[in-house]
C-alpha cells in the first residue's frame, strides 16, 4: 500500500557508550515511546493550516520539543514519531534538532502517513508494524510536562508481573482543583477508582453534563474502598502495554483514547483487561489542546512551573538561542534592544534579535525572534511569534500573532484575536474581540467541511483561484490590510477556542454526540435493537411464509446475541405482535379494523407464543405487556377483550392466569380503569 | 580507523554529560553535589585534551572554550562547571608559556604599567606547536583532579582550629563540606550545633539527622527563629553555592537573613568553600532559580521562590578553603591566581 508504506525511519548508531539514565536501564528492554505528532482535530485552525500544531512555538520552542525532552528525561530511549498533517515539516524540524544527532540518548524514528485519521489508526499501525516490544509511553506531540513517571512505570510493570498482563494501561493524572486554569474543560473527567489498586472503574467526560450516572455494579467488585474524583487533570500521558496496540487492531472502531478507555471498562468482564491510574501531586503535565490552553501553558511556562523546562534552559540546544533570566520572570534573548522608557512589567519572554521601541509597556507576553516593535506599544498577554513587525501605537491584549504578521500603526487587537501567518492589519483599526484573521479564505474551508473525517490534515483546498478573486475587505482589516476575517463576534467570557470550534465543527472522529455523556446502559439499547429485530423477523416470516420453528430459532439466536432475558423476550414478543397492525397500517385504525387484522396474525403466531409462554410467570409477563400496550392505546379498549379472548382460545393464555392478572391489584388509576372497562368485565364473567 | 571512533566516543560522552547537567537541576540527575560536578567536568576536559584533534595550544583552548560554553549554558545555575573550564584554560596557558621558556610570573603580572604598555589584550597567539604540550597539560589536569579529590578533607582538617569545646555553632541547610567539617571537629571536641531548617525544601532536616548520627548534639530551628537564637551562638559556619569575585556569596535562600543576624550580634560568620566554587562572576540580578516541584500550581497567583541569596562580602568574617583561611577582601587575589583575566568571559 503506497499510503501506508514509507516507514522513513532513521536509526542512529551506537548508544553503547552512554551511561546511567536511571533505573530503566535495568530492564533488558529499552523504554519506548509513541509520540503522535498530530492532533486530529482543528482546534488551532486556521493557524494549523500553515504549520502543524506540534511545531507551533510555545515560549519560542516548538511544542514537540517539550514532549521529546519530557520523554528523554524519563529515560525513553526510542521514540516513534507519527506524523500526518504536514509530515514533511515535522520531519525537517526533527532532523535538524538535537534529537536526531547521533549522540542523542533518545533515538527518534519518524513515521509518516497520510492515512492516519485518528489515534486509533496510529496504534493500529504500531501493531501492524510491530514496533513496540514492551511497555511504551503514549503521548501527543503537544504535551508539556515535567512529571516524573518512573514511579508510575514501576507500578505498571509490577502490576503486569503480578496479574499476568491484566492491566493494559496506566494513565497519568495530576491533582488539580476544578476550574483551574491549566485544566482543559473539554478534558474534564470524573473518575471512579479503587483506592487500593488504583484501578479505574468508571471514566467519564463531564463537559456539558448536568447529571452523572454511575453504574452500581462498579462498586460491587474488588475492594471496598472507592474514590470518585473530579480533581484530576488528565496529562495525556499513558503507559501502555503492547496489548493496547493489539486491542486497537481488534476493535477497529476505536478512534481515540477515550473510546479505548470506555471500551475496556465496558468489556472488562469479558476481556479481563483493566486500566489503572497514577495520580501525581507534583510536577506539571498538560496538553496544549486549544488556544485557551496555549495561553495558560505559556504563562505557566514563563512562571517556571515546568522547571527544569524553563525558557532560559535552552534545552533544545540551539545555537544563539539562549536567554538570560532576571527578576519578575523577565527573559531576554541575546541581541534584544529595548527603547528608552520601555517597561517589561513581569512574565515577559523576548526572543533573540528583537528590537522594541521607546515607551512600550509589556506584561505577561511572549515575543519571538527577529521581531520589531515600534514605540508606545502596549502588549498584555500577547503571544507574538517570529519575524513579526508591529508599528507604533499598537495595543494588543490576549491575542496570538503568528509568524510574519505585520501590524500597522494605531491598531488595537482586543481580547482573543488570532492573526494567522502573513496577515497584514491596519493602519488605525480596532479588531473586535475574538477576531480570527487568516490569509486563507474561510470559503475554501467550507467546501471541505462536509468531509467529516477532515482533521488538521486535509489537503489545502483546490479553490485557490476562487479565493484570489475575492478582495480583502478594508473595513475589516484596514486600508492596507491583507487577510480574511474568519469570525468576528462579541464573546462574553468564552474563549477563542470556543469560537474556532464553532467555526469549524468537524472535530473529526471523536463523536461528541448528545448520547455520549450519559453512557446508555447497554441493555436499554440492546432491548430496542432486539425489538426491531423481532419485528423484522416476524415480518419476514409473514412475507416468506417461514415455519414457526424457524422463527423461534431466529428469535432465540437474537436473544443470545443481545443478551436478553426470557422475561423480556416474552414482553417484547407480545408488544411487537400487538403493535404489528399499527406498524403496517398506521395508527389511525379503528378498533374493529385492528381486531380484524390482528386475529389472523395471532392465529399464525400462536405456536411461537406457546413456545415461550409456558410457566405461570410467563403468562403474567405476557399479560403485563398486553396491559401496557393497551394502556397506551386507550382508544382501542373495545378491541382489547376480543384480543384477550382470542388469545385464550388459541391457548396462548390460560384461564387462571387471566383471572389472576385481573384480580391482581392495579397500580395506577388508568390500569384500574382498564380493568373496569366494560369489555373486560364481561370477558371476565364469561370466563 | 581509530580516529573517527575516538571522536564519536568523545562527543557521545560530552552529550551525555550535558544531558546529566541539564537534568541536574531537577534533582533527578546523577550529579549530586558540586564537588562531583567539578570532578566530572575536569575528567571530561582531560578526555577532550587527550582525544580531540588539536595541534597547538590555541586550537585546544578554542575547543575547550566552545564545549565550555555549551556546558555552562546547560546548567546556568551551576558555576563550578565554568570555574573548572577556566582553571583548565589557565593550565594550558601556563604550560604553553613554560614550553616557550618564558617565565610564568611575567605572564600573569597585571600591573598598571603593563596595562599601559602592552596596548592589546594579549599579543600571545598560542599557535606554536610543542610536542610535549599534550602530556604536560594532561599531567597538570591530573594534578588538579587530585586537588579536587582532597578538597573536602583539606577543609575538614582545619576544623579544630575554628571550633572549640562547648561552643554553640549555627548552620543553615545542608552542605556536604560543613557536614564533614563539623564531624571532623566532633572527633575531638564537644559542641552544640543549631541547624536552621531552610524551608521550603528543609535540607536542614537531613543535615541534623546526619549530624546527630555522628554523635553531635543538634537542634533544628525554623528559619524564623534564626534571629532569636543568634544571641546564644558563638559561631556561624555555612557552606555556599558560589563565592563571587567581590567576596560575596551566592548561597542557599535564607543565608542573607542569617548573615545579617550574625552581624547584628557580632557573631563571626565562617564560610566553608572549596576553591572550585570561586567564580569570577560578580553579582548578577538573576539569582533566582527555582524548583516549583513541591507545591500546587496556582493560576491567579505569581509565586516567586528564589533558591539563592546574595550575601554581601561585608557580612562575612572568614572563608575557609582547601588552601587555608582567607578574608573576603583577599578573594580578588585568589581569583587572579586561579584564573586568567581573559578567561573570565568564556
């Protein structure tokens, strides 16, 4: 397969001379990691149209470098980087970086394919190529972390040794109170776990949920100490057994890790696999999953929460990229010039060779390399990437300004604006809150939006010529501006990300359907499907004149397929049969017509009933379904007695049980009424 | 071909060392304590001298300077690395000068007269090749290594001159040198040690446990109690992270408080510092370097957690180094003996 091939790995020679990288070396197998350098969603769109997310600068360092540094410092010796969207750029970046030097303690293999559409695809490929030999660390290319996972790793290995490979995955979570800035709302989870073994019993995303349900059976297993926690921040770092890749292959519908976790938990009894969790108190581990997270991770980084991955550490070891660190978290690269009267208030990172004019006021901002900033510029929570020109008298607050953007004089960027690559704005214009400007026309996108599997990755549209025809709107981007507005709306307190999401809804594979939150208890779902199947079976039986024993056989196999109890089979069968005329002819049947249609059917299916309805309890079940049916169809009460009589005559129901049902206390007014109904009474007396 | 093999082996070692240095800051790395870092650095420099390709002293210095820059950048808070690089550079200069036959003294004289007459920074180009240079330099580096091995013992040996019977000694945090110093004194004398715990990392607790195991009467106090207790203390003995060129200290957080309290009570403050901690740097603003590993991450609060204090030289009574005791005002002289002025900036 052309698309799937291309394992362009590059192995470096000789790790022989390296010494001591922690306890991992005691194991015969070197620790491996799978790094997914694609997000498979479009949270950062349209910025990611020009640059893959893993290469977006965070504190002037590409995100993937943080992830690789994290992996290396935990003792990972072999990393497989899977790229899809703009794989060549990622590859180029990695080949130039220190990770691909022959002396790197962590051998990086780059595997690219256009075919990956989700995490599931990547792991299936891991399995297909049998890349992993033992436990591996699974991370995304946008995870920033300094968590020490060696303890979790040890626990994981210990569990696997003890329990014969039952535990397939250990997720790393960090304690962090709800509503904390570093928590991503989309990833808010509620977790029920066994406090002794740290086994996850229930895992649930809580975004947009009003109500939570826990299946009771999770509390019946194992030990008697449980924790239900909402104060956990998912670091998106998981230690996986090789089985994880196999399980992804076996279950080709698993797209995300969330699918996987839920699949494992639901099928725990069948497959016997378990997932554990490691909760860490210290350390930092966050996935930069949207622009809001980008903001909070950047500011945490500058405030040194991710020590030792601080901006001045220059861990990527690039020449001339070192910076000095001084009080109030101000970092300056080499060759920075600061004009007279300019102030760097606090938490400011300025890249190399950037010059800043006079009387500027900068706080809580990150400025990239080779930028020029004019006089009287006010930057607050601004993220300015490389080679940006900002003229004088500009105000930018809480916005992202990408590479090579030009902001002309007198421009004001209100909160949560995004200026994607190469945009020109101004002069003298104020962009309202939440404006996203890109050189790509939004229409280009809409053409492709139909494709639901579109991720960051899809090819750039073919509608180039169309775009070129459209002129830039000077009212939107200023007289000399270049770029198209993607979305301009006033947001109350919602984020950038929110709006980017609304803009491009195709959050691909992960089905954020409404049914997602409340896990539909599998039974109710199955019952419904079973009912449909029974209906179909009977219908076919009628059309093709299938013998009753074959019908029974079919229903029996359905019963096992959907794990339906006998009681439910009887009730469903009854209700399906009683509904049958309505199904066929529509609900406006008169009682007389109904009876006329139903009676021959009953006669035909009597053997089926007789096969199931045997014991007294079965009769009662059948009758309760009967009652339920007519409670809903109160206009057909006249028909009821005839049907009942017929069923009696066909020996589906017995006299005693009908009497017993009749005399049994009715629970609701309506059912009492039903019993009082003239017809039934007469029927009763007739019996 | 042995040549390229050697080269890769060397670069591999350098990379591994850089990696360790990088991780050293998190406390997870294998390098613990500055003495070990100093030894590792020197051993690596010896290896570079032995294995790298160079024909003249100038080449070698350039190589070492380049690698040195990377090493210092890998862990900016650890000054020992830079110090050892400067020491080795100085050794190369000396050996070169000796090979040329010029007197060592003349080269390092730094008089006003010389400054005025010589014009340029240095007319030396170090280009002349000498066959004997390599073994000589390696020999000198070996000597340096031996010196490094013995530093802690040399300092500890002087303990009896400074600690007398029934004295009350105060110290702060944990310093291996001070620990060895006190333990050495405890073999002959009986005295009481008060340890300030040095929050938030509380290395003082470890120190106190270790001292009491050695049979020294030890009390742990909180940092807030330093001033209150100071009136009973006879001597303050502390370690330091770096000795600066002006005779000041860059020492663990809380030391400045301690030094001020000692000054107020006119208690002598003795600093145990091996020579390799002597750095040609003067005070820089960036004395903050922090580990936020132990606290909850807060979103709306700026937390500053400085790890090092600057202690001005006037608060310090005496330095005890492996070559004897010195007053802070004498540090400049040691500096010019150990490092060449041109190497101050790598």
